[in-house]
C-alpha cells in the first residue's frame, strides 16, 4: 500500500475543470514548480475508457475500481491506497461499481 499525499504545497491549480463522460468523470490540473503535472479527480459509478498519450500512474485516494489495460483481458481491482501504471500511447478501461472513486493521476516522464 502506498502512502498517498493529503496535500500539495507550492502548486498552481487550474480552476477550469476537465469534464468527461457527461460529468461522470471530473478532474483539476495541478502544475508543480519543477514542470511536472498531475490531475486530481473523481469518477462516478460506470465504465469508462481513457486513452493515454504520456505514461500515467493512477493512485486511488478513496473508493475502489476495476481496471483493464488496453489489449489485455485481465481485470485488476484497486482500492484506496493502491495504484496502477498505464503505458504511453495506450489506454485503460476503468469501472467504478458504486460510490465515488477519487484519484491522483501523475504524468510520468
């Protein structure tokens, strides 16, 4: 289990939300002084596919989800305090069975 941050200091936050799937997935972009970027968001119940340009690490802050990486059939479950990585130029399907799933998405270099 990872130790997830509860806050970020010295950052710039975009106030305009990133809204996907008719508002069922919403995030805000956080920019760090070193040029790195994360998004913080939540996912309502449902199943959604996301394509990736850059490699990503999805850390689950609250709730739970099931994930299938692009071109794979294995489904993995993730709960608060766990994470999964997605390769660049790939994608993943995420299912939230109930409640809300909160996450931190880090864009990996």
